[in-house]
C-alpha cells in the first residue's frame, strides 16, 4: 500500500513539470510585460528596465525556467511580482478559504445528491424520481454566477437571512452557506444522476435479487447490499469533483467576495504575476492528484476485491 | 464520464444497434423532451434572422431600458436594443460556438485516442502523459489564460478549447480501442492487410461511437456554460455580438431595476443546457447496453 | 427697510441650509467601513501606482505638502516653504512634532532618505521618474529640508503631493525589507493594524497624530470584487461610503432616501478615444475629424453614463487650472455631434460615405463599463458608413500593444497625477513621450512640442497658461484624440457619516478620512 502511494506520487512528478512548463510557455508567448504593468499606465523605459532586472525577467527564458525549477526543489515559490508577498504565504491563506468552501459544497452536494439519487432509483419512474431528476438537471444547467447573484439578492438582500458575501472571519459560519450552495449545485446534480444510475444497475444484479428472494426487508437490501456497491462510481466522481470545485470556485469566489485560490490565480493571470500563477497551478494540480489517489485508495475500503500491489 | 469508459460492446451489427437505441430513446419521455428542446433551438438558430422582430444590433439610445411590452416582449437593453431579438440571435451565436467547440475537441480527442489506443507503446505513453497533465491543469483557468492573453474573440476561444478540451474524450476513445483491438473483426482486418487508417476508421471507430456521441451531447451544454462563465469575466464572444452569456453578464448590473434583463437569457441558457443534458442522458441509457431497462 | 428684511431672510436661509451640519458637533468613536474592488497590491509609498493602494496608504502616510479639498497645495509636515527666484531651490521648514507610528520624531533626514530611496535604482520604484528633476536633497538642519532641481520645473511643488514622496522611517524599511509593503509604518492619522488579504484591511486611529487624533477609532476596507454585491452591502448598511454603479444611478439618485447623501465632484481627468496618428488611415486628419464629429458624446454621457460625467470638448478638464473656455467654445462649435458635417469631413478625407475605407477595429481593455461606451461609439460610426468592430484585451496586453503603437484606435482614461496642465498636455502630446511615457497617439507637432516644453521652464503662471492654451488649440484641431467626457466622481454615504469631501484629483481614493466622523455607534 505505502509502496503504491509512493509510486503514484513519483508518477506525478512529470505532471508537475508539464504543468509548470505549460504555464511558463503560455506566460511568455502571451504579450504583456509584468514589469510594464507594475510601472503603471505611464512609465519610462529606464524604470521598466529596473523592475525587469529586479525580478530577473531580463535573463534568457530557459535560464529563468531552470532557476524557477531549482527554487521549487527547495520549496521556494518566490514572491509575487505585484505584492511582494511570498507566494507560499498567499497561497496558504487562500487555500484555507477554498478548502472550507469546497468542503461545505462537497458535503451539501453529497448529502443532497446521493440521497435524491438513491430514492429516485428505488422509486424509479415515480413523481419523486422525475421531479428530482428534472431539478438535478436544471441544477447543472444554470451559470453559477447567475445563481449566485440571485441567491444573494433573495437570501442576503431581500430576506436578510445571510450575509451579502464575505468571509467567515467576518460573519462566521453563516458566510459559507450561500457560496457553498451556489458551488455545490452542479456536483449535487451529478451525484444525484450518478447515484441513481449506479443504484439502478446494482439493484438488478443477481445478489440483490437473491437477497430479496431470501426475504430480507427492502430497506435492508438497499442499505446493506446495494448502497455499498452503488457508491463506487460516486466515489470515482468525487475525485473529479475536487477539481471541479477548485476551478468552479473562480466565479463563485468573485461573486461572494470569498478569499479563495481561484480568485487569486485568475487575478494573477490578469496581473501577469508569474510566481503566484505558477504556485497556484502547482497547488491545484497537487490537490487534484492527491484527491485521485485518495479515491483510488478508498476503493479498497468499499470494494474488498480490489488490492494494491 | 468515467464509469462508462469500459462499457463492453455487444457484438451486434451497428445498424441494428442504432435501431434498438432509437427505439429505447423514443420510449424515454424525458429524452424526447430534451430532443424536442434541442431541435427547437437549432431551428431558432437557423432561422434567427427571419424571426427576430428587430435587428439584433439596432441601437437607439432614446428607448434604452424599457420594460417588457407588446412592442418589445422582453424590453430593451441599455442601448435600446430589443432583448427578445438579441436572445433569438444569441441562440445562433451560443449554439454555433458550443457545436463547433465540441466538434473540435471531440475530433482531436477521438483522433488522439484512436492513435494512442491502437499503437500503444511510447505513443500511447506520451499522449496519456499529456492527458494527465491537462487533467491536472484546471480547464477554466487554462481557457481564461489563453483568451485573456491572446485577446477575446471566437477564434481564440476555439483555440483554447482545441488545446485542452480533447483530453477527456481521448481517454474514453482509447479505452474503447483497447477493448476492441483484440476483437476478431479487428484482428481479421489486420490479417488481410487492411491499412491502419482503414482499420481505425472503418472497424474501430464505428464500434466506439456510442460513448463519443454521449460525451459530445453532454458536452454541448458544458460549452454553453463555458462561454457564459467567460462572459462573466468579460472574455466571452466579442461585443456587440449577442451571446446568452454576454447578455446575462451585461444584464446582471441592471438586476435591481430591470430584473427581466438578466433573468431572460439566464432562463434560456437553463432550458437549452437542460435539453442537451436530457438528450445526453437518454442517449446514454439507449446506447449503453448495460443499462437495459 | 425692505433691504434688511431681505438680508434677514437670506441669513435665516443660510442657517437653515447649514443647519443640519451645524446642529451637531463632531463626535469621536466608531468604525468607518469602506470597500475596495481588489486587494491593494502594496502599501509602500515608493511602489504605489493604483488607486486602491493610494486610498489606504494615504491614511497611514504624510508628505511635505498635500492638496486641500479645493486642489490648492498646502503644507502637511512642511509648515511653510520658500522657492528661490530662479525656481531651482526649494526650502521646506518642517513641523517638529511629527512622529512615526513607532514613536520616533520625524526630521529632515527622513525626507532625505525617503526621496533618495525613490531615486535609488535598487528600489526600482515605478515612480522614480517623479524624482527625475531633483539634483540634490539635503537636510540643512534638523527640521529644514533643501531640495535643489537640475533646472526650473514649474509643476514641482504639485508633484510633491504624490504618494511616492511620502515620508517613511528608514529603520522600519530596512528591518522589514520587502514586507514593508504589507506592514507599513508612517506618520499618518491612522496606524496599520491588520490585513487579511482579499477580505479586509483595518487601520486604527493614531492618538498622537500631529494634527490631532482622527474622529473615528478605526477604518475598515472590505474587499468586494463585484460592484453589484458591493452596492447591496451599502444598501444593507454594511458599508458607510461607496461608489454607485452606473446602472443603479437613476434609481438611487432619484430616491429621496439616498439623494441628500450623494457627493459629486468633477475630478481632473478625461475619458477619450485615441488614434495612432502614424498609422494609416488615421494619419488622415480629416478622417479623425469626421470620427470626432460623429461620436454622440451627449448620448453616451446621458444614456450610457446616466448623466454622471460631463461632455468633454477640450483636453484640459474644467477643474484644471489653465482650462480655456475659449478653446472649449471653439471646439464645441467645430466638433460637436453632427452627422451631416461628419459626412462632409469624411468625403474630404477621401472616403465619401465610407467608400474605400477598410473596416476599422476599436480596441479597449476588458471591462463592462468600457464595453458599453465602445458599443455606442461603434453604432455612431455606422451612421456615416464607417464599419468598425470591437476588440478587447486585458490590461497587460493592452498596455503592451499601446506602447508598441499597434492599436490604431483605442480608449484610454487619464487622471492627473498632479494638478498642472503639464501633466496632460506635455505628457500626452509632447513627441518626447511617445509610447509608454504617455503619448500613445504617437502625435508630433512642432508647435505643440515647442509650447509644452517652454511652459515647463517658465515660472510665471499667466505666461504658462497662455502657452498651454495655444498648444491645446493646435491639438484640438489635429484631433489625435477625441475627448469623450470629463470624469465626475460620485459617492454615496450613510446618513451617519459626516465631514466627508471628495479629493479634487481622484475623488474618493484621494480622501483623507481624518476629518470624517460618525454620529452612530
């Protein structure tokens, strides 16, 4: 098991290098000079040259890239071009916020989605099934920022129940509810459909039919036998959802003034803030890889047939 | 979607498969509803110029921001343009983008998936490594980076999608190819000396088609949402061309005084994406023999 | 007899009008809550180039001089100053009771350090060019500072109000290094307290401020990126002062609940459409004039901006000294919106009804607000047969392309760094400033060069004003840019906020909150 984990992590190294290389190339083929941006709308050539030199942007590109990789080995992400804050610190702060948001969105989507999906499957073709699936499908069909503004307008402004954006340090746990709902809607809908279809599949399999034939109560059949197996695809999707939640958070974080990593990285794109961009992309890739590793490991827990060599 | 990667294939003739699939689809009321929605909007897109009551770009500042009336069913925007007409014309813009973007990513993905799966070895390794990298690279951020740096506009959107959007499809197709490669009809074709491309396109591709179709249908909705998301950041289709996303974005600022302005295009997005998802789900049920209901 | 009644009536009317503000005496206490659309990049005065940083840092730092609410240069840490006859030696006499937030007394040496720090290439200050006219800066004694210029530079005193000249404590800058930007220590009315990035910045009152402690106990800036959400927060009373989104303007400004609490001030800036005059076909003066005439500025200001700006005909805004009413009237007469005249000019340019003119591209940097205006301009151009499409880039790319002269038609805004016509006419139109240094039109006219250069060296205001008016007239005739509107700044505040004013230069971001007090809490 541990050897498997180590092997998987080693396999991730080329992915990291690829991700940073793509970011780097994209950054330098794109027009726009970070030094020029720092200098402001009106700037003289000398000032721009000084700023370039300060950040090492005057060195040849391959040199810059290898210097970056070298620093990365020492876990030194550098400092933001724009704010001079160490990247690791900026990302650390934002990661916490994103993690809280993603966690709540994840919980909401699993609870809502899986429950609805299973009930739908058990009561296939019922009114509940149809309406749950229609709602689930509508949930994946609306732009998240559109839902976000409407939620804010209704629950924050008109009803005044929840804060109008902002972070938990300001408004406590109440602040996370609306953004988590906005962000969790799409995964909830996916989970619902996924849970339904895999549940339907499992219910038809022989061991379930046998269990029924043995005279076990319906609820016991569902919870003891079917659920466990039906959850496998849901767990698979959970790994992908992490990626979705991280990047889907870009827009949600902007609307809800949530200090997350998506907003940080998008701002870094606009600011040509390469160190922050690189750091952010690496961290998001790392989370994605870890999440998928976790998913693979959790198979073993759910499905005893799977073993790791 | 990951769970269907390994979908086993029944050794029916393709034609009968399609017939069976259609029969199943026609029994699925929700899927038919989806199909109906899709067809309706495709027709709207095709005939847009003939059914808009006003030209989509007719600016008249003196009639800006009027509420809905018989003259302007959904009111007018901040330039006095008829919102209803712009939504109709926007159908063309949004659907066109979604279709072509899907076409591009599906084509590239299918091609690379075929190659990776069929050749195996280092080619497969290379393509799959790139796929892994692209998977770890957040899609939306990548598109934002490409579009914001190269400039907004439909070509750059296509470029961004072409660069990264193919990863998921190629993985699915590769899985299909791997499961088909050792089948009799493929091995047989190989034995009689058929060219590799012929084998790929005549024998393997048709048999791998159903997951591609499902993925493509579900993906159209995703592309509409992508355009909408980019519009929110000002990176969508170039103004003044109306896309639903850019209309929602422009309208949100007027939410408090003219709520119909952002709500109308938003609802249209919901309905259309809903339609594609219903249809995609229906197709999955119909084409995936495992879920014979 | 009747006269005295009239006076009585007038006096009582004035009292009635002032009544509301006189009735209450300023109170101490409370937290003032503001919002910003983005986290300020830096609070180090040497590094600031944006308005968010400027607004926050302005509360923490002071300079030698500052603008009063009317745009007049007045003393800050310098209580008075004298300028030598030849205009090259400036002597500043400092207050002796100014202390940094770490408790140390501010002396002339601190200004020597702060100014030399900007000039030092190692600092890589983006505003190093502001110190370019300076030959030397020395502390004559503990509280006397002498700045010598290389040659006379008339706007120098105005430039000293700029953020890069604020005084910083050497020991803190050296101790904190790059972290000084996030843990600033200054002399100002407010002391930096806490900064949760992308969430909130908090400053607390400086009880030992040399001009007396500010009224409020603290200021908090919430970071709210979406302006619709920001305004909802204001309406819910979560924020005390904020701007008003254009789309909300009609509703808010007509609401009796809000109307008395809106402040409005013309600031020193213009929004304009520029041409690269070196690029075909825009090297054609008549084409530029035709476009100038067909842009319906009144329509843009009235409908798109909801009347929140002032239609511009000149380069210098009315609130800038040197603004020429004569030039304004002349340009209004010659270039106001007139489709028929525009058609004639277009024909004169050699493109009757747009024939022979290729489709042009209007560039703007990504923003909903700019998009609205560019769409309106595009529709206007169609009226005389000019086909145009729009293209936007993010600011980084936009600046890059502008610098390289690759954008033939573009939008830009210019807000003065300091209140002097030099900052507009020399910066934007002198041919020595082509590209990044401000002249993005790549405009060159010997007469404009001559007069804008002469005006820099001249010290007599009446002569300078004449030079500027001559130069401006030439520019207006050549149309390297189309002035669209002069910026007007509007803010809305809660009824419990008192003593708020708007800065003549930048509106809200230039306000010093030490004069503001709250009647609630």
